[in-house]
């Protein structure tokens, strides 16, 4: 299952995504965690120190290798150089699984040991000096989108992505790549404004969107969120001594997290798992193709000198059976 955490800057989405990743690890579920935010904080939130976080390999720096591996023997893709962030898989493409070993994980993923077990962590990477003033951050998350397009995940397998803040997530089609999107909202006008904007943009794409109310301090905060968000409000959380200790560099065992917070994480887990039976791989593939054709027309054809619409395999539908067949 693929899960996105979104919200305005400072809402606590990285903290909550890291807690959910820890919860899944404690439940002994396989997890790939991805930091796709312009501010790279997921590694430290998972317990890495500054040196370890800085040493994580940037996915964008390995984009040519990622493209070459995913292209496989797909006859519709003449070269890795003609692949763009939205290029969909087709017959002959290589697919990714959560639990396998492959060159993409070898180059871009690092194992982080949490209380319950290991998780794979991948990061887009921060801006560097060569990017300043000339690069768009969304070009960096293209590697994440390409990997999600080629990833087949099954029941009890999880990919958790900490997305870039606010409505910037809509600068690509990546917002449609998830089984569940958790929007973290504070009980403020700014917090719910991001929710309204996200819901409006996602309205025509069947995005499963639930709200986590964060920094909720009492009945008035809860009533405010219920009035503004309605039935999309899934759960609320407040101040956490465990999180405060973690942010001070004094981590505690995860089972010391307050029971109210652990209960909230179980609610998120249940909401995600309930989506499994509703997965529609055909719709998922159609949306992938839709955004690829839009990107091709807007800039991709001109940039690559290729008719990128020809990369679409009209008889291909991504699903779990394909990945199983590839593995065998």
C-alpha cells in the first residue's frame, strides 16, 4: 500500500509520517520510506544524526541508472535518455517490489534500524550549489514518481512518502500514485485552507484523502476541525512527550509512546488496509498514462526530441500478478 503524508509547512507531517513508519516497523511490516520534501527531515525524524542523514544517497543523482534499470527490454522506449518522470511501464519494463533486492535500492536506499525492525529509506536529496537559482525542486522528485509508476506493492507491504509542503504536490501527477493520502492539519484557518485546496485539486482523480488533526489541545480545537473538515477528519493528536524527547536528541523506546498516540497510529493503519480491496489497477494505469501524455505535450516531446506518446503500451495494465510473474 502506498501512503502519502501532506500538509502545510510546519504542520507536523514529517513527524507523523515518521511515527507511522515506526508503527509499521513495530508491527513487523516491510516498509520503504521516501523523503520527497524540499526540506529533508525524514531521516533525522527516524533517528539518524546529521552526518548519517547527509550521507544518504540522493535519488536524483542516480536518475540515469534508475531509468536504465526500469526501461528493461521495453521496445517502446528507445533509450533511457527518452524517459521522463511520468514514463509508464509497459511490456518488457522492469517493475519494483517492496521486499526485493534490485539495483535501484542498492544505489538509492539505505537501511534504518528501528525498534521493531529495519526499513528502507530513500531521499530525493536537498538542493546543492549547482541548483540554486536555476533548478526546480520538482525535477528532483521526478525519480520518486518514476519509481512509483513502476512499483507493485501487495497486501501488508507499505511505501510511505513524506511529500513536499502545501499544494506543491500538484506540480506533478504523483498525487494520484497513492492508496491513501493523509493530510496533516492544525486547528487554524491556514491549516484547513491547505485541506480545502488539496481536496479541490484532487476532486476529479478519486484521491482517498483523510485528515489528521495535529496539535489539538482541547474540545474547541476538535470542534473547529470537525466544523471545517467534516467526515474527512479521521483522528486527532496533541502534544507528545515522546516526540519532544526525540527532537531533543534523547530518543526513547517506541513502546514508550503514549497509548493515545499509539491508538491514533492503529487507526491510520486500519484506514490504509481498508483500501486494499478497493484497489483499481486499471484506473491507476489510466491516470499514469493521462499525466504522461500531458507532460509529453507540454514539454517532454520538445525536450527529448521524441514522440513520448509512443511510449504508452495500450494493452498494459500494472498489477500484482505482473510483478509475481517477473519475480519467477
